[in-house]
């Protein structure tokens, strides 16, 4: 690798250096202003995302640690854009709720750096590094609101759970290394699938993989490792939670996909376990969400359930499953960010938007952000013409195509259940309370988050009507995994 | 001409987006009226061209573009005589709905009309799709506008009814989605061509058990919408609590999408499974005719009564389709149009009474004829039409259905006639209670206004016109229905179970 090749690393450099530069930036500003700092962070993230798309790497691999192909670039760009959008939400939010000045955008960039590392690593060690740099930043982002004890609780809970999942992951990694003698993803996966020329995997190695799945299961809140989600979602600042719920889960799934998508069908032992996990995740997440009155808890359970659908696609890989999973992750990220963006816009000085009953009549008093929230929820419920529908269609198609009929039926039945609780929020927005004058007063709209919300709503609807290009892109990516 | 169908479908939705930005109620109403009239004018124009023989053949207009290439999904639309009739009915009722809501909806006027227009796009799309995926997309796109129309603009337990409507229909349609994907995959594996085009899928060879399962998925999705007994329980609530325009659209066209789906999708795709399930379909249809009539007789609320009468009437339509011969299918399609006109008119009239008296309770009325003769005359006229008086529209449709039925199943035909007698009982008793007897107190009750007459006269004209000259509609139906019957044979001799 020469100096000339450094431009390939530009997205990573932008994210990490940007994070480092933002941290002391406040000291040099005459009047440090959280809003400006967040927008600066968003601009850096946007630049990183664009550079990830535009700069085509000339080398496939660096130091057996990082790969540079379209797949990794895709997830790097996605993580950067999600950081950008979250920081746009945070800019208006930070004027109303104290989430610190420079540390929030700086940590978001660090987290995005960790996520891109996660998606690009070709070695289990790289995955571990990415996972940790992502999680460490997220702990602090969740606890950023020092005046709110719930925020601290949220950060602490995520920290404890994160530590446990790290322990599982590291232990699993060690066992796999002992068994297969390699830390490279390709090598250890080849051992798992019993490819030619590799030693047969022993029980020790299989146990390692199980521990690895536990570690990743925690991060993506799959049943039965989901219990942290509701409290963490409820307490954390909405922009941070939105970021956690989308970007971190999507990047961890990028790793998951490398495991299952790379080398033919996952081993029967693993796919049975994943089958049960997916079914229970969908059932539990959707049913538990039914009784929630707090919108962030509701979205927490909904997000658990949504990950179940992604897992269904993952089980149905290889074939059409990987593509369906990536498409769904993109759609999910857009709609979930849109929902959390609307929640941050609804959160004022006195507290975050909590009980959905506070939204009575808000649909007519605040039409723009309510419309964005409704579009996000309709899409999460999987109704056309939104990205969520095409995503769910792709998932059920690949599941049926791979013969997982019962899993699809469970998925459809739980999706029917989910329609009810998503609609409840829409009902409160538009159908209860009536008089717009009596609606709770929420803060005025701010431009950056309004812009981000509008863009996300348009993306959600656009992908629902013209998904062709993204579907093709995603299909071309999956041919490249590992 | 290729753009016509696209224009017909998306003009309302695009105008709805514009409407959302407009605040002045009067402008909104006029604009919505203009758009819905445009729709009506276009469909009438196509009808006229078809009548003059300028359009002919099985498919009058069609277009086909690849849309989502990855899944072989096409943006394919087709219009034949059946869809033409239903599209014209839709356009007519929507234009009337804007007129009907002129005085009734005074708050959030732009949202109301925007939802109405979005709904029109969805319904038009369902009637014109030639691709199953596109069909499903429009099918579901109808839900949200209707949900808003009931939930925001309804009365009584509007939220409960709106959610009930939504959850019932989404349950049916999501199960249908699995069947759609299933038949798509089976067809793709068999032929190597992955396509959602209805004409491709119709030739799929499926094993009896699998086709039975897939057919059940489709049947559930459509039966909830029709609605067939015992899946009808959402309908009375939705009708009762919806605003007048919502009820008119719901009864007038939304229910027809279910019957249309059975006719266009479920039976042609799975003829063998359909044949196997015929006894079930006959049983629930006939049960529905009697059960709904019986329940209708006990209703105190006029809208609820008419809602149950819809359940009963639509069961005839399904019977006609299920028999699957050219006479009965033509009768069914004709009856869909008739029911839309007559029941639409009845709901409009109940809305007018409700506007004046603020109640739909039958016992609050009585002797209306002495107070408002013109209104009473129209009401009686539409009731007579609904119960199938010869010379009026419903008679022709029912007659054709029962004739077709008689050929294949004489005893079913007998049951159908008995059902018509029950219809007579509850509808005549409704007319008697409201129009005749000692007059109740009607303070400030005025007879029909000019705008209201403008709504009712075209409907009344159609009732008579179709009654005495049904060939005007049947001529358009003839070719497509014959083609449909000859393309697929539903042969009940094939066995009791798949």
C-alpha cells in the first residue's frame, strides 16, 4: 500500500478525523453552539458517505483486516448517511434538550466509523474492533442527557448488556480460533461449512459460533436477547436511539450476512436455532408491542419484531434471501429514522414525547411531522405504497422460495397483529381528541430536522413505488459477500 | 390511447396531493368536483367509443411496461367490458359523493376530499390491473383512505369501526399475499418465467392440495371484502359510522372489488380448487342471503339495515359468479352495477334525512310522505328498485343470475327466489314505517333541494334505464364474459375435495 492509495481510505479518515477534530472544536468557537456543532458533524458524515460511494477502491484488501468492495462500501455509506440524518435531528433537539455540545456529534462519527469497520472487516478481530468502537460511542450517546436520570439509566443498561455481549463474542472468537486456527472470516466460515481442504469443525468450534451468535443477537435485540431494548429506547435521547436502532443493527446484520450468505446454506444446527429465534422474535416483539402506551417502548418492541423479519430473510439465504435482507435493512433504517426524527421533533424542554395519548389531535396542529410519523408507521406495518411493503414482500418471497412455509405464515400472522399497534398511534394523531386547539403544545419545527424528515418520508414512499434500482444494486452486492 | 388508463388511475391521486395544500373549502370542493367529473367524462367517453364499436375485442385498452424487473413485475393495465362498467360506476359515484358531501363535511375539507380522491385511485387501479402484484398494491392502497374517511369524518363509534374495518380487511389480504407469492413461485419454477401477469399465471399447473390451500388464501381475502357470511361483521359497523360519502363508496364500489377479485383472479387461477370448494361457497352464500335478511329485519338504524341488505345482495352476486356460466356472470356484473346505484342512492337519502333530523333511528320517522313528498317518492322508488321490482334495474340482474343458476342447480335457484321474498319483507316494512302511518314531528324539515335533486335524478334515471334497457350494459359485457367462461371451466364433477 502506497501513499497514493490512501484516498481509498477517505471515508474512514473523514469519519475518524472528523470525530477527533470536532471534539476540541467547541474550544475554538467564540460561542460554542450545540446546534452548529451537530450540523458540522452531519456535514462530515455526509461527505464520508458520498466519498464512500464515489471513490472506487483499487485494492481489494488491506492487511487482511479490511476489504474494499461494493458490499462494504454500501454499508459504509449507509452508516455515514444514518449518522448524518441522526445529527440533523440532534441539532434541533440539542437546542431544547441538553445532550451536550461537541461530544454528541463527535461520538456519532466515531460510532459510524466503528460501523463501517464492522461491515468491511475480513477478519473476526476486525469485527470485534468495529463492534467495540461502535458500542463504546453509543453508551455515551445514550447517556448524553445528564439532566435526565432515564437517559443515564438507558446508557448504563446498554453498557452492562454490551459488556456481556462483548464477553460472549470474545469467547466465541477464541473458541473458533482454537478450532479452525484462523481469524479470517473466510477461513473460519469455510471451516464451519466444511468446505474442501479445511479441517472438519469440532464441537468446540460450533460452540464458538453459538457464542458469536449470542453476542450478535444481543446487539440486534433478537429473542431471547432483546430484554434491554425497551428500557434503553425509552430513556435515551431520541436522535441517539434512532441511530442505535438503525445503523448499529444494520451494520451487525452486515456481518451476520457474511456468515450465512457466503458459503451456501448455514449448517442445519445453526439454521434450526435461527428458525426458532426468528419465530419467537416476531411473535414476542409484536405481541408485547400491543400493550405499550409509551411510543418509544412501542417502537422498541416493534424494532425487535422487525429484526425477526430480517432474520427470516437471513435464514432463507442463500438465494434471494441476502438481497431481501439488505433491502429490508435499508427500508427499515429509513422508516425507523423517520419515526425517531418525528419523535425528536415532538420532544420539547419539558421532556421527550412519551405517552402516545399526548398526540391527541396533533395530526392537525402539526401536519408535517405527523404526516412523516404516519408514513413511517404505515411503512413499518408493511402497507403499500411504502418501502416497508416491498421489503416484507421480498422477505416472504425468499422465505417461501426456500421452503420455509411455516415461518412465512408465522411472519404474516404477526404482521397482522402489528398493524393494530401501528394504527393506534395514527388513531391518536388524527382521530381522537378532535379539536386542534386542545392538542398538546409541542416545540416549533426546526429546519434541519424538517429537511431530514421530508427527505426520509420521500425515500420511504419512493422506494415503495420505484424499488427497482435498489433491488438490482442489492442483488449485485450479494454476489460479492466475502 | 395507452395513456388513458394511467391518466384515469392517477389523476385523482395527483390532484389529491394538490388539494392537501389548499385551505379554502369552496375551492377544494369545486376542484374535487372537477376532477371527479373529468374521471366520469373519460369513462363515459370510453364507454361511448366501445358502444360505437370503435373499441372492440376482449380487451378494449391495454398497456404493459416492465416495472420491477427483478421480480418480473409489470405495470400492466387492461380494460375490458367488465372493468369498463365498474370503472364507470366508480367514476359516477365519486362525482356524486363530492356533491353529497357539499354541506355535510365542513371541517378538514381538504383532507376529506384528498382521501376521497386517493380512494378513487385505489379502486380504479384494482379494476384495471392486469398484473397480480399491481392489483394487490391497489387493493391495499384502498385501505388507508377509507380508514381515514371513517375514522376522522365518521360519527358514533367511528374509531372502533375504522379499526375493525382495517384489521378485518388486512387480515384477509395479508393471507392473500402469501397465496400470491405462492402461485408466483410455483409458476416460476414450472415455466422458468417469473411473472405476476394474470394471463400467465392462469396456466399454472398446481397439485390439488396446494391449489386448494392457495385458493383458500385468495378466497379469504376477497370474501372479507364482499363480505360473505360469516366474515361480514365489520360491514354494519363501518357503514353505520362512516360519513354518507364513505357509506356510498363502501357499498357502491368497495364491496364490488371483492366480487371482482373472485371473478377475475380466484376462479380463473384455480378452477379445480374452485370447483372443489363450490359446495362451501354455495352454502355460505345462501346462508348469507337468509341470515342477512333476517338480521336486517331487526335493525333500528336505517344505515345498518341497508348495510345488511348489502350483505344479502352481494351474496347473489357471488352465487352468480360461482355458477360460472355466461348468463349468470353477466347477471352478476350487471347486479354489481345495479347494487352500486341503488344502495348508493339509499345511503345518500339516509344521509339527507340524517342531515335534517340528526338521527337515523327508524322509530323517529313516520308519515314522512305528508311532510316531504318528493323525498319520500324517491326513497320509495329506490326501495322498490332494491327489492327487485320488474322494470327496474335490480330485477334484470337478479333475473339473469337466477336464470343462470337454474340451468345448473335448480334447487339453488329456488333458494334464491325464496331469499328475494325475505328481501321484500324487510325493505317494504322499512318503507312503511318511514313513509306512511301517523306523521311524527318534523321541525324545520325541508324537502329536497336543487343540489340534492341533481344527485338523485341521474341515479333514478339509471334505475329505470337499466331496468327497461339492460342491453345497454349487457352488450359491453357479452364478449369478455363469454371469453372468461370459455377460457376456464369450473367443473364440479371433479370430486368433492381437491
